């Protein structure tokens, strides 16, 4: 295997406390390219967890596996793919009715800048 990060299905979710929301979200790193900063991870937002307005210095996409992804553009169910361009002011998270799990992909190094 190359420099890619390998994640086992049995690997636990990493808990990430979000100070802006005051709650914890979860992630599993699947792949990271040290040369470009491109990354693929699984993210899980608990029901009602919505990140407030923010931007990223990278474009990123989210492919919804289960639940409903709520964004500034609307709500998206399983099988939906949403692309967020670099620098766009956005919010995203889970509907109040349940958790959402998505594949999260960036095109270069990731950072979050709250508005």
C-alpha cells in the first residue's frame, strides 16, 4: 500500500468537540495525500448538529450515506453529492430528526474559518 491511510471498519470514530456548536461530531480518516493536502474522511453529525457560517480555503464535497444533510442550499438525503466551492460561506450538519453520515472529500489542505 502507498502512503494512503488505511482505516479498518472496526476502527472507532474520532470525537471532535466543536466549540462553535458546543457539541461533538465524529470522523474517520480514510485517505490523506501529504503532497497535495487532499483528504477523504467519513463524518457523522449527530441529530441537530449544524456548523455555523464558515468558509474553507479548499473546495470540498459531501456524499450522503445515511440521514439528511442540512446545508445553506437545502436538505439532501442518501445518495446525494454536494460540492462546496473554496471560500463559499456555508453551513452544514444533520437534520433534527437523526444523525447524518457522509463521505467528506477536500481538494487541498483543510481549515475551517468561522464568520
